[in-house]
């Protein structure tokens, strides 16, 4: 199969039952979708299971793809829906309060990470302190390099809401980084 096939052509072939096209699409996108999901669910095992479900949905629903967005946006939308469903289920199945209180939190604080000289860890810790909605928008815009209209499609909120979330996420992140002693520049 030609390596230069566009994602849309792969979806068309998948809709016709082309297993090789499915393998190509999976190879092209599975890592990006996995990284997106693992940042949402914070559990690699759950994320790995979810990737299988995402691509199984693609296999089953390829004929319904309408190309109103890019294939990668469609994949991330499916993945986001599955991740949010898993998070809702996880909340329902959470440990009771007493048991959760006994679990020791040994994660480094931003100050400890900074003392270790690892700015990257401190920045990740600051990002983790953002709300889930703000983290998601930052992740899609800066890591996945999605334009705002596609982020709106993936998240299911208006583009204006995406812009507002991004504005407040940047503002809060700037405050958190300043509190952790990290300036905007890199040495």
C-alpha cells in the first residue's frame, strides 16, 4: 500500500473492509491517541485498553465518517468520549474515604521538583494543577497542535469557550510557574 495515502482515503478503504488500511491508520495514529488518552485517564493500562476500543469503533464506523473534520480530530474525539466515560465510571467505583486517606501521596511538590533541578518536572506539576478542562485545551493546542476550531470539535464546546479556557489556562499556568520560581525563559 502506498505510504502517501491520505487519512481520508484510508477511512474509505476501511469502510470497505480493508484490513491493511486499518493497520496503516493504526500505525500512523495510535501513539498520538494513546498519549492524549493517558493524559486524561492517568493510567497507562486503561489507556492501552481504550486505544483498542477507539480503533475498533473506527473499524465499525468508518462508513459513517463525514469528513467534517480531519481524521485525527475524529480519532481524538472518539478517544475523548471514551476517556470521559472511563473517568465517570472510575469515580463511581472509587475507594471509600477511609481507605483513600490511608494511601500515602509520595508525589513531589513543584518546589521539590525544582530543587532537584528538573524544570520539566516542575512544569508538568504546574500543568497538573490546572483544571481538567484547561489541561485538555492546553494539551490539544500545544502538544497536538490542533487549531481552535478542531479543539472545539473534539471537546464539544463552542470555539469561544475554547479561547476563554485557553486564556485562563495560560494565566493560571503563568501564576503557578512564577510561584514555583520558574521564569518564562530557558537558560
